[in-house]
């Protein structure tokens, strides 16, 4: 059985195996699968079977979707400081410090592209900047969870401004200490 690997994310793709490699003898082009006009009238296409490239391996998890889809993710809350205004390049050269919370995922995720310009496809996402829109004092409310494994539910969106320091961000709808399995 042949195997192809998607160069974007190195996952095995579905492979196609021809049950008969003697397609040319039956009047079918092996390269493109089209019938040979000079073939005998009784020629039939070689049967085609679709099978997973590696049936013993688990099927890769589907990519997540951007807002408005609600996702539940599991990981550790970490604090990170980034360069802010005016240039968003270097704290040492005078940019302001911007400190945010990130969710460091236990397993990287991928996110499907959406119709919004900022919501691009991403694979191997291991950290998400947490955005608290409806929480008046989130860092005070949740500070005891810093450094602990948590479950966060919310909506994913793509980075849009210099204040967004990961490619994909998570608008938090709920946050609590982890007690079970999730992504």
C-alpha cells in the first residue's frame, strides 16, 4: 500500500491502492486511470480500495474552529512578559512591558481557517494568550490557578493587534481547576 504524507502537518493521508497493477493490459492507463480508446470493449477498470495509510495508528484529532464555536482546552496557566508600545520589539530598547497570561496546552492543537482575514489556519499551536473580556479583575480572581492545570472554555480568534502575542488567542468564557480529560 502506498502512503503519502501531507507536507503541512506530516499526518498520513488516505492512500489509494489499485487491486490490479495490470490496468494497462485491461485497457486502462495506469498513470491517470482513463480508459484506453484502443482497448477491447470488455475492459473494466481495476477495482480501487480506499484504506487508511496506517490503520493501526489512531486517527488524528480534527482541527478546532474559530469563534463562534466554543472550545474546551486543558493546560497550565503561565505568565509571560512581551515588549509593548511604542515599537513592540524590545523592552531593553525602551518598549513598555506587557504581561499576559498564556494557556500552555498539554497537547498542541490545530485550528481551521475561517472567513475572517485574521482567522488563519494554524497547526502545532502550543500556547494561547488568554483574553478576559467580561471579567472585571481576572488576574485577581484566578491568581490561585497560576501554574496549575486548568480547563478553559471560550472562543478562539486570530491575532489582530500588537497586543496579541500568540497566533491564536482564547476569549475566556469560563476557567476552573482541571478535574478530567479534555484537549
